[in-house]
């Protein structure tokens, strides 16, 4: 019983299960491992999204209060399925890199990777604050 209580109180970020999980905002099944986002709350709950734009829309529409959010995560495009800190990430909006919701926002763990993709695919680079 004690083990169950300790396990249920842990604050571990859930991983996205592609093909199974649904976007909290648009209810689409998450399928593209190059895209995805996650909000982790102060209480340890995870909300999963099929793209950064769905996560941002969810917050903008006040479906969750910013004060409830502990951390934002996005998938690092060069590492499909790997979450990275969304606030520290760099974003590229390019028509050549199609995201699931059509706003074509791709996330990168670092600016150098975003610039490399920009050279190949064009588009405009943004920070988290600029993207919001």
C-alpha cells in the first residue's frame, strides 16, 4: 500500500505514446514523432499535444492557467520522439516543414540546428517568447 501511495505521488513527466495518445486540444491521435508537445503541471499531470501550436492555443484559450504549469516540452525535430524544454528551444516556421496542425512550427533543442534547417528549408526563426 505504501509503495502504491509513493508511486502515485511521483512527479514524472509522461512520454508521448504515438498512435495511442490524443491531443488535449484538438483530440487528434498523435502520430508524427517529429512533432508533439507536452505541458507538465505543478501537480504532476501531463497534457499531450500533437504540435506546439495546439499547446499554445490550449493555453491562450485559458483551458489551463499559466500558474498551474510547471514546465512546457516540445519534440526536438532532429530527434523524433525526444522531448526538450520548450522555453529554451528555438522554433522555425517553414512551409517546407509541415506540422500536423498546418502552422508549420518545428522545434529545435538549440539555435544552431534551427539555423541549419532554415538554410535547407527556408522560413523564419523564433524564440519561445516570440512564438507565444
